[in-house]
C-alpha cells in the first residue's frame, strides 16, 4: 500500500483488481468490459500512441491500455499514457503516469470524465480526451470537475514531452507521421 494523503491509503499503481489483458477494467468497484475498438477509435488510438512515442521525453515511457490502480475500487486502463521510467522507490513497481489520454468515440465524455476524475484524484497530473466524432481535444479540470475544450491551435506543453504536442495533430485525420 502507498500513502496518498494523511487520511488515505492507496494501493500501488500496479497492484491489480483485474487480470491484465482480460478486456476489463474496474470503475467504482464495478467490472466493466472494455470492448475492442471499432475503426474510428482504433485508428485514432494508434495515432495517439505513435505521437506519444515520438514526443516522450528522456526518462519517460509511453504505454497503451496499461492498467492503473486509481483507488481501492478503481483499476483503469487509459488508452494511452506517459509515465516515468524509473521504478517507484517505495514499492519497486512502476510509477504513476503523469499524462493520460482517452480516445472517445463510442464511449461517452461523461464515462471518460468519471475515469479522468479518478486518475486525477490518484495524482495523474493531466488527463486528455480526444473526441473523434467532434474532432476536438479536451483536458480534465480538477477545479471545475469537468472537461475543458482545447482550442484547435492549442499545444500540450509538458515536461514529460520533448516538444509541445499540437492538439490538432492528435485529432486530425492525417497520418500520425505528418506531425
């Protein structure tokens, strides 16, 4: 167990509630099937992952669909994430991701928001949604407890990335290598 705050004890981020690669995650203690992706989701998911691989800073790693223990009742798998390579000094396991991305096509923004809220409460610094249908990017705001729409010309400027990553590149229909 990892201490999150003086009043709360959290499991290590890589302590499982659900078997990895089983096609499920746990949200609010409920086992939820994670369906295989249809074309729009799968295509965008692939491009987000490719961009993160290209933009990840030294000392960080990118992952797709990696389970993260967000609380005693949540074991979530963001579509893509960026996390420190170094092992957690207290657990020896992996460290919590700093950036997480949800590709939203058949899933609702409300459902993605529930996951984002749990991840941010756990300590993930930033959570983004790529809304495939509306071709837009959003960022979760802990202050407003909701999604904030990002301008089409906005960039993600973050120490976990070597360069600012353009939101347009995440949502555009062009090939990922065009970015």
